[in-house]
C-alpha cells in the first residue's frame, strides 16, 4: 500500500517495499499508527466531500468575522487568506500523505522528520485542538435552533448531546459511509444559500462591499477576525488520517485538495456578497446570524430552511472530523505508544468504536464552553501543530531526498523554504494573538504545553518499570 523509502539515519526505522515498518526498529510512534487497511474504500470524490466539511462546511460560523472587520476587510480576507493559508496546507497534505500513506497522518510526518518526542507533542497538540474544534459544531447547531425557538439550558445541552450521538452512530459504520453521507449532506447544506442568493439578489448594492467599520466601531478585533477566518479555511491536513483508505492517492489527493479549495472560496463569498446588502447592520452580526439574514431575504420559511441546513452542516463537519480524529486516538493504543489496547477495539464494521466513544464523551464536556473561546483555543493549537508539519515537510526534503513521493510540490527544497515562510509567519501570528487577548487562554495553553512535555518521558519511565516497553521504547528511554 505504501512505498519503499531509504533513510540515511540508522536510528530510524526502515520501510519495506509495501510501506509497513520494520518491527525491530520501529519508533515510539509507528508509521502505521492506526493500521493500514488493505481495503481501500475511499474514492477521490468521497475525499473531496469529507475535506469540504473538514475545512468549512459552508459559510456558517463566519458571521463574527464580518462584525469584526465589516464587508471590505472580510472580502479581502476571504480572497487572500485561502491562498496564503489553505493552499500550502492542501499541497503539503497531498505530498506527505502520498509519500507516507498511513493512517497516522501528520503524526507520522513529524515522527519521520524529528523523531518520537516531537511526534508525541504533535499528537498531543492535535488531540487538544480536536477537542476544542469538535466541541464547536454542536454549539453552532444549538445556536441556530435557538434562533427559531427559545431553549432552556437543559434543552440546549440535550440538542448538543443529540448531535454527538448521531455522529457517533454514523462513525461506527466506517469511512466509506461517512464520505457518502458527506456528499449527500453537501447538497442539503448549500441549498439554503442558493435560495438566499436567488431571493436576495434584488437587494445587492456593490457599494456595500466597500463598507469599513465607522469611527465608533473603528477598533477591529484582529484576533477574532483572523482566527475566525483561518479556522473556517484550514483543516486540509486532517484528511491525512485516512490516507491508507484512499484509492489511487497519487491522483486523488491533489485533485481533491484543489477542488475543495475552489469550492470553499466560491460557496463562501457568493452568499456573503448578497448578505451584506440584505442585512447591513454589521455590528449586530454574531454566530447564528444567517438565520436572520434568511428571514430578511425571503421570510420565515427560508429562515427555517437555513436552520435545517445549519444543523446538517454541523452534523457533517462533526461527522467528518470525528472519523479522522478517532483514527488518531486509536493509534495511541499501539503497543509502542501508550499501549492502551482498548482504544484499538474495533466494531463489526472495522471501526475503532472505543476511540470514537472516548472522543464523543470528551467533546460533550467541551460543548459547555463559549463559542468564541472554543474557536480561539482551537486555532491556537491547530497553528502550533501546523508549524511542526511545515517544518517536517522541509526537513524531509533535506533528510530523505530519495523518499518516493507520488505527488511532489513542484519546487526544489530551497524554493520550498520560501513557499512555507509566509504560512509559518501566519501560524505564529494566529498563535500569539489569542494568547495576548485572553489571559485564560494563555494559562490553559501553558498548562497543556507543560503536560505534553513531561508526559512523554513519564510514559516511557512508567512503562519500563512495568516491564511493558518493547525494545525500541527502552532504547528511547536510555
């Protein structure tokens, strides 16, 4: 399923011609972290549908960015940021997922480039990021339902729990079911926005697109503005978690990534160009405001249709992410990682149902937090992990130039450094902004970073004392 690769460093494990790691020299984070499936059930279109929902899932959730920057800055952000932020992630995912086609995904990339300690940090940061990120979508779903009917606190949480339960059940049936459902959901999600464009087109005033915050609203919240947009346009690398399930990855990955990028830009900008004229009181915009825009465009019936679309969007995004994140959590059950074998327990449909259940329960706790706080924490840890991924991309070009890459970004290693410089600066900015804007975020982040640093050597020491460490783990400890 994989490709043979030559590694110059004798400390790293070599790969056999079918891509499976040599057990004798395997590292703490094995390339086949979640187990490479020989049954490739995921098509290019299925990957594209899943990627769309993993990245954006439609224009939902972007309303706070309009409130922060008004139409002019929002349009500039949505036109430029995908090319600065999203395109490099998509191309990196295409190159490294085809070169290292295992379900460990970006954790495998970091392990190959920097070794097991940094791979452990990548896995931990991604785990924290996923908990905050996946907690967002049940909250979004509840916010839209609350725009139609008043919900008591217990009813609001019941809605969030129901969304999680549905996605838990769907994920039990495997990645092929998730991808097919994502394609069906895509049509349902975009239909309300097509209706908003149709009924609201008569209100379009191009002058509205040039609106900037007036004097009394001149202080733009750049932290919220940027983190909201990059949150809604990132996530391509999460599709690396299903690389071993993909048919013809050499062609499927780059095609699906580029297709999703264009679909994301088009399906996001067009509805907003109409919405800016339909609802020009931008300082009132907030998460869930699309329901009000739909009402102003065509009446209460369209608001109901929009809310149904928002619920489906939240379900679809959570459904796609729960699939990829549970694969990563299942990887922690490998004997040379945490060794919690129960995480690898599979259902009759060959899915890690215990990992899916653990993720779902943790997400249920995360949904108690405010929406904007979740977005900023999510983006902060996502950016941290992305920095390691970009550095891995560059380092592997230097350390493993002979690694077989079915798809390769058409740049030499020096131009590749130039290519990733701007995204790295952007990652640094989106990491720092939430830290300086909210002391609670800074404290939680510091605690998570410290835990990630000490948990790796602690885990090795405990496993050695218990006598459960395989030889390569003991070698790492020594």
